[in-house]
C-alpha cells in the first residue's frame, strides 16, 4: 500500500510535514487530542445537538408554529415559524431558558439579527 502524501502541520507557524490522519505533526499531536476533547464536551450540549433539537421542537409546539416576533404581534400578522429566537441574545447575557426563547419565521429572524448587529457596531 502506498504511503499517504505528506502535508503541512495544522499548528500555526509550524512548517513540518507529516503523514498523520489528525492533521498535526508528531510534535503537535497533543493539539489534536485537545481539539478532540473540546469537541466531545461541546457535542450534543449546544445548538445543533439532540438537547437543542428537543428544546427547539418544544418551543415551536408551545408557540403553535406561529411567529411571535414583536412586529408580527403588533401588526396582527400570522406567519408560520420554523426557527427559534433568543429574545435577549446570548451575546447580551440571554440564556437558553424557555422563557427567553420564541418561535419566529426566517424573514423576521434575519431582520432582527441585522438590527442587533447594527446596534452592536454603533
């Protein structure tokens, strides 16, 4: 069987070549282990994992798959929601608690996110 081609190490500033599957030379193999450990602790606990998918489904069901954004509520619009939004963003100290989550449609979510990012830049 032919050898795997040599590739540069993923460690910043390292110019060593290696044939390891983890992407790091022998001198930086510990970085691969740290990265794998960090990924394993995050996996399934944040958004995208099973607990978040269950919470998301619970929030959408609670809100009857209807958009609960401020604009839709004040204007009396009825829109179907497919996303879950943090009322107080995580970046501003919000949490993943149910009382800080609401169902929202894609258009309203995108507009809200843009407003928040503009407010942060000012």
